[in-house]
């Protein structure tokens, strides 16, 4: 893996966003355990541009008791979402789109509470006490030729770079170009957090946070890899979708391709209700198909080939354009197309439940996220804002927006406790919106500069 800095293949003009070196700072506690020769770490500033983080433990308190006693869980969370404020901005150094964000949320191996039940406990030095298996503070990003891993809590409660991976150029000698990483996901290994990423170089990269190195490269696709997803029940298995017209299932411990599904999918998503025995694919024409993973007692020496005829069409009329994200919530499916529509439907009856027309957005590719309690989803727009929706009621809960965020949002995610929403996109910035109590908001409103 190369560690020498290289120019991004897509430079952008970030109008209205500070870009000079003195406009940003790298926290003193930032450190990358990787090789010493590497591009400079991503840098950060708070909303006002001050060189001090304003995030404090008090900013994560639950709603007041009088609001909690008479409100449902959904209403309390809506109250929290409406009090989200921009608290941290991080600039990544590749100046390309950030295509995906992923918190290391592992519900199979870690039973730490989430949502309103998740209460942070702080040590005297300010670090968050947590279960050893809980890595939900770890955030992975992919964009340009890089994968970056951040600590979202322990270092001053802001995004500090933990590890930084720069991928090798591809192409003929003398005509090399930097690959662009389009997708990523976390997989579990004991005593480690494994980030898997892939993109235009056709290779799936398996990266170790604990060892700060690339463990393996999965080769087999002969075109861009557009989406990957970890198996919900078997830690070592992974699905990948590629423009080469195949979806592949891999063993990330052995590097072996187990199954090849003959279909050109834009995105893939395991159905958690079937423990990973089935998955759905989204197509470039808006079609959604269901596939069954072949059963085998021992792993095959050669990949099992599953033809298109062995799948079934679930939806062909809900979407008219490319599917860019599919998720499940409470046994029902949520699928999004690039024309700004999210459809909520029942995978059993195939009936549409509700259509969410994303406000104030033109055609935009964005991976949305569903909260761990499966009550809400967040999705980005083409104009730099993020909307939070109540899945059950269809209500728009809030719009997260800042005057400096004007470029398209490509990805957004909830934290474990739903008190943070992180988003990123075209301008290579990571925007973090945090819950702020009414008490602190009142203090801000009453603040006056000293004369």
C-alpha cells in the first residue's frame, strides 16, 4: 500500500468554505498508527472556526424529565433531533467526494444499549467508559483514493484521525491514475475492527485498524465495485456488487469467492429477517430482486454460479431510475432511487406503505441510514442539507442545514445514541451535528461579547 501523497484525480472548487491551511487545525491528540510517510491528516474546526472543541459531556444529556414522562420514545427522539446543531467540521485532504461513512456498530457481538437507553459514562479524564466489544465510536470514511478511520468520542469528543490508508495507483506504467473508493463496511474479528473498502480499482481491500495495515485483497471483479455489505450472521462473509454484471459473496478470512450471482446490481442488502439467507439487489433501471444464498456444508473449491433465473423480481414499478440504497426496518424495506424518492414497502406482500419525497433536492445519489431502533431514517440532499424522517408516521422531523454546507450530501449516518448525525459528500467535508440541550442553547442565545 502506497503512502506517498498524490493529487486527487478530481479537484473541486469549494466556494464559500474556508480552505487555507490556517483555517483548519489538527488536534494535538491526533495520531495515525500507520506508516510515518503519508499525506497530512484530515483537519477540523468547529462551527465558529475557533480552535477549541465546544463539545462537552453535558451536551449529551437526555431530554428534561418533564418532557420524558409524558412522551413516547419516538417523541423524545424527535425532540432530540430538533436540537441537533453543527458542532464539528472535518476536511479530508483528497479534495474528492466522500462516498460513504460507516460507524462500527456491531449488534451481534455487542449488546450495548442504543437510542434513548444509551447513556454515556465518563471517566475523570473525560474519556467515555464503554464495553470492550463496543467500537461504535469508530468511524470509517471512503473517498478519493483513501480510507480514513476516526475516533468520534475519546479524544476531546471530536473526530480524531486514528488510521489513514492511501491506496496504490492503477493502470499502465506511465499512465497511472488514483482509484476512487466508493463503498465501505465493517466486519467483526476478535480483538480488531476490520474496514473493507472498494471502488474503481476493482479490488476489495480488507484493512485492519488494530494492526494498521491491509490484511488482504479480494480480486475477481473486472469492473468498478459499487457496493459491499457484511453478512448479518457470519462474520467472515461479504457481498459485493460490481458494474461487471455480477454480485459476489466472499470469505474475507481466506480470500475465496464462494458464489457468483449473475446480475448487474447497483446496490445490495442482506435481509436481516432471514439471517442472511436471502438478500435483495437494486438495479440501474429501478428493479429490485430477491436472491437466495446457496447452502453448502463445506465451502466450494470453485464459485457456485447462480443465474438470473434463480432470482425473483420484488419491485419493478416503484422506482423508474437507479437504486442507490436499500435498508430494512422492522421487517419492512426502504429503497431509494437517485431521483429523490424513498419507498417504504412490505417485502412479503410487496405492497407500498408510503412514499417519501425528499424535499429541496434534485437528482442526487445518497446512501441513507436507519437508526438502530428502526424508528427513523436520515437522508442527504443535493443542496447540502440532511432530513430526518419518522418511518412510522411519515413525518419530516427536522432539516439539518448550515449556510456553509452547499454541496451534495452523498452519505449520512446516525450514532448509536441518536444524539449525533454525521454526513459528508461532494466537498470532501465531514459535517457532524450533535444534540445540544435547551440549557446550552439558552446560554448561547444570551451570550454577548465583552466590550
